[in-house]
C-alpha cells in the first residue's frame, strides 16, 4: 500500500477529530481525482472506502457529474464476471 506524507502542522490544523482525519482526506482526494478524470469511479470509490451508493451520493452532494466511458465499462464488465 502506498502512503502520502502530510506535514504534521498541516495534519494537526485539520478542523476534524483525529479519527475522522484520514477517512476525510481519502474522500477529498478521491472526489478531486474523480472530478479531474484522473481516477475512474470504481478506483475513486475504493480510495474513499465507500460503497457505490455512498460515493454516488457524495458526488451528487458536490454536484460532480458521473462520467462513464470505456474504462468504466471495462471495470463494470470485469466486476460482473
């Protein structure tokens, strides 16, 4: 598993309880990378550690449209096997 280093001062400045920081950062990174079309829906959802429904709701709340291209179709087909 890869890790991302975040300066301690920045991490401590997050206005969240300690146990919510890591999941919140993962969700924010996942949403940002999905919105920029850097990660597929499936990979972004996995990064956010959310179910399909939860990640769809998160994108909807942020008014981020769902993209569906060849890559997502391939992932869906592999998942369906």
